[in-house]
C-alpha cells in the first residue's frame, strides 16, 4: 500500500467495518476491502475526503452526502453496485459508503490489454450499462461521471459472454429534484468536479447548472465509440472547442470499424449530438435502441435473454444483496421508456423515433469480405515495419550526409542532404505515429524549420550550431504537428475475446 490511504488499514470504522487494504483510488478518496464484523461478510468501503475547513460548509456537504447515499442505496438493480450502508466516523471525521465487494475488473482495465471489444460483447456491455444508468434515471438520479473506469465487469456464468456489468459511483450523482439548490456544490468539494472531462457532455464542460440525463447518454456514447473502435471520438482540439461551446460533429464509428452496422453507428452519433434535445432523452431510450439492434442480429446470448425475460427490457434485481442472479426466479421488469429524439436519421431505420423496439426488426450490416488469414496479416505487419524502419534509416542517412557535407565544405551535397532531410524527417515521424497525422502539414513545418535555421538562427548562433540543431528541431515540429492533426486509423477487428477474470 502506497500513500496515506494505507494508514487506515486495520482501523475499525464506526465500530463495525474493519479496513483491510486499499483496492482503488480516485479523486474523491480511496476504496478499501473491509470486513463487516457484525454480519461477517466482506464489503467495499469508499472513504470520502472533504476539502474544506469551514465547519458550516462541511455540515451542509455531509448532509447532502447522506441524502445522496440514501438515494443510491435505494437503487436495487443488478447492473448497479449495491450500497449497503453509509456513515461518518466521528473519531476520524471521515464519511464513507459501504458497498458490495465486486470480483472482476473495470472496463478501463479490460481495455488496457484489448484495445476494443468484439462487437457482440461490446453491445452486451453497452446494453447492460445503459440499463444500470436507466435505473438511476427512473429514480431521478443522474450519474454525471459515466466512463469505463465506472463500469465493472464480472462473470455471471461459465460462458464466454456471460458477464454482468455493474455501474459504480452512483454516490456522486446529482439529485434531479434539487437542481435549484444553489447552496450546494454537488460534492465537488469532496475532492474534484464530479465528471471526467474526456467523457463529460458539452453542458458539463460549460459548467451549466441544469444537468439532465442526456449528459449520461453522451458519456455512454463516448464509451460505446471507444470500446467498438479502440479510439475516442474527439481529439484534444475537439474537446477545447466543446468546452468553449462550439458544436463538434461526432465522427462515424463505422468508418473506423467496418464491422459496426449502420444502425449501431446511428445510435452512437445520436448519443453524441451537441444539443441535448437531439440525443436520447435518457438511458432507458438508449437501452431500448441497443436491445433492438441486438435482437435483430441475434447478438444477445441465451443468458441475457433469460435474465431480461423480454427482449429490450432492463433486468430487474431480486434482492438487496446482489448475489449472482437466478434467471428462473426473476420476473421480467421493464424500465420506463421515453421516445427517442426526432433527430434520429431515417437512413438508419433501426431506430425509428417515438416507437417501441419490442416488435421492430432491424437489419444489421456485417462485413461481407472474409477476414484475412494469419499469413496476410503477418506479411502486412512485416511490410509496415520494414517501410517504417527504412524511413527512419533514410532520414538518419540524410542527417549524416548533412553533417559530413558541412564539415567538408561541399555546398551542393549539403543542400541536397538538407532537402532530403526536410522530406524524410516528417515522413519517418508520419510512419512512426501510424499515419494518424497530416504528412503535408508536417512537411511544411519541416521546411519552415529548415529555412528558419539557415536564414535567421545561423547568423545569430553560428552555422555549426544551426546545423546541429536542425534535425532535432524538425523531429520535434513533425511530432507536434502529427499530434495536433492526428485522426483515427482504420483498424482490423480483433480475433480474440478479452480475458475477464472470474
């Protein structure tokens, strides 16, 4: 254990919860594996840290924390982590939540060893996540920080696709009914603003007070794009424009991963609409849309079908302890549905506006071309590596030629090497960054550096210094331009499923 969080190990919170070890850290505190000594069971305890010394402010925040903890504890749904208890240890002045202890890994950790999920598994994860968030929306709760790190994956059976998704951190939600509570800061003083910028909706980035369930729909859209393509839809420049209130059109996920159907692509683009009115109204509408495309392509497994009872409905919880579900003992429960936004394109007939998906038939486009064999894939990888290596070697050769010609006083070889280096350096960087940036812009930057070094820098620092600094400067400028102009590459569908610990 590293840091001050480890100091709580062995302590007893409220004479009931014995802290064992740190199992997670975040901006709002730390999560511990603990033992409920009264019920003799393992639990997860999230300790919240307050960031204000004002006694009155802390009292108000603590009261709000208790209200939100009670609201989160009322969520009884198999796709939401169960909150068992909450409290304040007066001796250590610490607020804490007690939750069920989950076994498995979060989606962010899963994406570390597999850039994206296979299409059937990805849609399954998205549908369950939408169902969990929909349970909060139906109770008047907005999560506001949906991201892969807050979606936990665990086994729900022995099959490859038998996973269960649990939405974490509903304890930092904003109560919809308290939107006029101007005296509260929505738990931001417990350590951080309650959202992650990369997944935050434009209205959150702009700091708007009126937050609706559509912000969670946006975050689910970002997550959907990421797990289906291996990339996030918006670059850093796009994020800055969104933060300034400038509309940015979401890219097509299908242009990155051709296995994605037009219907799924349209669902993601609807989630990522700049205006809240153009998105799905809430997560229940999104869950219905995902269930529709899954049914039409027969992508839901038998376990999901038996757990859901009826296709398109969100699974219900059969008890407060969130043990593994017994499909035979669970009655089907349907989350309240709302109509989809009118902006949904007619081109994707899979998601007709203001219509239930219970009896809809949605075509899902699958790639017709056969997947290339391992020989072709290996040859492609080797060819790409060879071209990249040759590009780097060529740039290095021109650099050596430049220095040699300068030392020998050879004018024509010097300028020939300079021109070659100007073209070869951005191309080598372009290859090393997997051709995500603009080569032409990098070439222009490299040429400007070359001319600037000879025209302006050499008279000031000397020609020898200018020649030595030229190549590193061209490399730096090429990398910088490649980063600013990067775009999503087209990548192949992975052939293996991610390994999820049981």
